[in-house]
C-alpha cells in the first residue's frame, strides 16, 4: 500500500480510519523528522490505543478523533491520504 502512495521524506500524510495507528507509525518512518503523519478515527477507543502504542515515539505522529465525511483541515494540509 505504501509503495503505491509513493510516500517520501518530508511529506504530510493523513490516515483516515487509522485504528490502532500501525500504518501511521510505519508511514512516519518513511516521512522522517521533516514530515508529519496524522491518524484520524471515529472511535475514541481506537485513538486512545493508537496514542498508547505511540508513547515515547520521537517520529512526527498525531491522532485525532473525527469524522471522515467532515474533515476540519485547511486546504492543502496534506500531500496525500
């Protein structure tokens, strides 16, 4: 999946339906310190688990509770999702 997205260093990515954040953390390795990966999920339990699993990480990840049909990000916030 990540190869088909062409993820590169420095990119800003959004993972809609991130669940426990496994893909978010994997993408964070690819974008490196100069990038950012945000995981969005509609389940508070999944966001809490993703945050727990990402504790102590120095890579640029973040997790947000939200609705994929009502994204509240400015235009061009992400390179891909």
